[in-house]
C-alpha cells in the first residue's frame, strides 16, 4: 500500500523563458566574441588572447551542454526512462565542472611555459579586446544570476561566465602592467593567479554535482530530521527504507516505508503528508508505503538497500 505525490512536476519540466533566453543570448554573444578574440590574438601576436579565446570557446560548449541538458529535463518519462531525462542536468553540471578544471590546468601549463619564452605583443590591442571580454562575459553571467541558487546546472553556467570575465580581466591587468613597467612576465603571472581562483570557485560545484550523481542526499535536506519528522506522524511506529536523492538539479525525490500497526490511514492522510513534506523540506516527489508489521519487511535494516 503506498501513495505518491508530485505536484511540482509540471512546473519543474518547463524551463523558464528567461533561462531559455539567457542560454540563447549567452551562446550567441560568446560565440561571436570567441571568433573576434581569436582573430585579434593572431594580429596582435598575443598568446594570451588566443588562449583566452580557447577558454571562452570551452565555455560556449559548456553553455550548449547545460542548455541541452535543461531541454532534455523537460522530456516526459518513457517505458525505458521512467524518470524522463531529468538527471541529465546533474551530468551536465558535473561535466561543466570537470571541463572547467581541465581548461584551467591548460591555462596554468601555458602560463608556466610563457615564463621561459616571453614574446612581445600588441599590448594596446590586448587591453581593448580583453576589456570587451570582461563586458560580454560579465553581462552573460548576469543573465544566469537569478537562477544560480536553485539550479546547479544554471550555477555551472554562471560560474563559467564569471570565470571567463575573471580571465579576461586578468589579461587586461597584465596588458596595463606591461605598458606601465615593461615587465612581460606579468602576463603568465596573472594567468597562474587566475587559474588558482577558478579552481577554488569551481571545486564546490564539482563536489556537489558528483555527490548528486552518486545519489547523495541533496544539500539543504537533513535526512535525520526527515526521519524524525516521519516517525512522529500520528499512527507511525517506525520508519525504514528511507531514501532521498536528486532527480535533477532542481527536483528531489523521497521514498519511505511507514510501519502503522493500526492499518492504512487512507489516501487523504498520505496526500497531506506529501504536501507537508514539499512545503517543509522542498521535496516534490514523495512515495510512501504503509506496512502493518504483521510480516517483517526485508528492507527494514538500515544497511539493506
């Protein structure tokens, strides 16, 4: 005997038009800038601009990946994919984090190489083009600002754009420093600093998305408190086989067995419990199974899955 409630499903599947627009604008702006920055890097003989263009290109691909995952999350369930493709948003967030760390490593390696082989560049062009990068990437990041706290996938896109703006700002500072002092080594030095900043800002995204991919209890949900709350419901003597996991970067699911010796309390009781769980714990997909304890459940021990 069980009941489930998922009143938020329709809302979760529909991507807000503002987010859809943010992805479209972000991809268009940054694709155009990547091409312009790459050409400017060739004409200015600036490895910094060319490397920054490569980094921006990786983030365009990251935006496309996040956008595609958000679209896949709207697909309805099928006989084979009974939860739909919502978990693709988790995989996209994990891929974005890993990809960003990989690109950061490449930037750091290039910076180390440039210490030993500095080359003269058109510093004025570097400053102006990198300044445009700061403006474009910063504006794109603002498009994802509102959704970054509620959706890990959107947060990944936001961090990508902030990281790009930081890299471009570092290139601007390096160019200004070289103009003022003639110290060519400022370029790779700033690159190493930026790489370290990106790693620090991305590490939490990588850790959290990896945890969700492994079905850990999502951040912000207290499993101990959840078990206590269920066990204090009227008529419940025991709670077991409690599982809480992320269906996507915005949706959380819960299943649990409630031992109620007096018997099934009725669908209205379970529907009210599911609504309270959504209101109090922000868990929108709840499945509860009622047992009378006449026959011991094989899933009762906590170590059994």
